[in-house]
């Protein structure tokens, strides 16, 4: 049920677009099943929450909880099996996230790229990229077309930034050619402008203007797809990528914080199963009868609060207000405190 809701809210539009564009149904079906593992990994803990709410709600309705309490069983003792089962699910989720999800996500990205290339075989392939050097924005690049055969960018607008992050020069070039070993040159003529649009000079021949900072990214790295789909990376791969970006300064601090947040989420998302299991069990113990609809509504409300808090913490982490690991685990800490307080009150 939760997987269906997530699929409808994330990938259904993309899959529907494939159908409209006439993509073969076999390819759409393959893409669907390759997208499914990433969604399943996120819904395991959600399912534990709903299962605990419904299970303990039924035990309460049948007076089983009353009988257990009369026999001297405390609320924490009642919740322990549910928390233990949550731990098992957390371990399963982590292993699933590290083995099945990355390979499946990479496969879905390959299908998406293949469909995009087949659909745009005769059309221009525009790109928009940024060059980050030593943790600062240095260049902004927009190209109307990419030609992988001769490693050129065509119809290029390039904006250079100074140390203060202000625009220093604008380059309008017919073509940028990659000559290898991280060297680029302007070919076909270009115009160099100041930030206010005044022409500084006109360039001819195969050169690179000295007023513009050097473009250090290789052609392959410049045109490759974004590398921040964390579902396509294992925890070790993501950690290595963070270390690389820190070392070469190829990402802004906010971008690195986002990578770190995704890294710690590889642990915090599976561990949510333990908290959701215990919280669902405590909230499911009631003195009155409740139906499955009430349990589902409560589960949706809790998950909504969890996601909203996680998004707030992600923004704070990117802004540098809190460390990434604090932002990632904060919802779990708050959930643990809430579970403990409710458990203490109901055990009294």
C-alpha cells in the first residue's frame, strides 16, 4: 500500500510519459521493476509502523493486553518483541539497500538514458553545468548542443565568477573543444563581454581567453549525468565520493552537506524500523475498540510528520545550521523520546 502511494507520487508521471512517447511496453515494464527496490527499501519501516498499530490495536480490542498486564507484564516488556522485530527489519533493509537497490537503480538510469537518446536522436542535446573549484563557484556553462564524436560544446554561454562570487566576464562562443588532459579551447570565434554587456574583445582562432578561469573538468565528466542519486550508490561508494569532493573542492559546502546527509540516511532510514515498531506498538494499546482505518490514518499522520521533519533537517544541514549526521538522526531521537514518554505514561 505504501509502495503504491510512493510510486504514484514519484515515478508514475515518468512511466506515463514513456507510454505517451510510444516506448515499448517491455522496456517500460523493465523500468518499473527496476525502480521498485528503491521504493520498497523506504517502505519497510512504514509497514512496521502500520503492522504494530494494527496488531496491538487488535490485542487491545480483544482484552489480551489487559490479561497480560494483570499477569504482571509491563508495557516495555509488551513492546520488546515488536522492537526486536523492527531490528530484524532494519538489518534486512540495510542489506537490501546495499546490494539490491544500487544495481537496480543503475539499471533504471541506464534505461532512462537509452530512452532519452532514442527519443532525441536528431535533436540538439543542451546541457547546463557549473564548475566548482576549491569549494567556490568559478564558471557557469550553458551549451545548446553536445557533440560527443569530436568532444565539443556548441552555442556556448560561459559566465566567469571571481573570488567574491560576482560575475566577472561573459563568454559567448560558437564552440568549445576539449583537447585532452583537462584543456579546452575556443574555436569558431567568440565574444568576451563584461557583466554589464559591454564588449571587451572578440576572439578568433583556437585559444582560451586569459580573463576566463580555466575549465578544469574533462569532457566526459562535464557531460555525464548527475551523480547525486544516492539510491544508485552503496554507503562505501558514497563515502568515497564525499572524500573525493572534499579533496578536490569540486562541490560547494552545501552540496557536500547534502551528500553527507544522504550518507547518514543509509543508516538512519533502516533504523527507523525499530522506532516505528516500538511507537506503533505503544500507540496501538488503547482502552477502546478501533478499526483498521484508524490505524492506517494514524500511521499516515506519523509518517507525514517524520518526512516533514526529515526535510526540515535536510535544509538545515545544507545551510550549515547543524551537522549532516545530526540532521539525519534527529527524527529518530525525537521519535525515541516520544515513544519513551508515551510508554512511561501508559505504564503508570
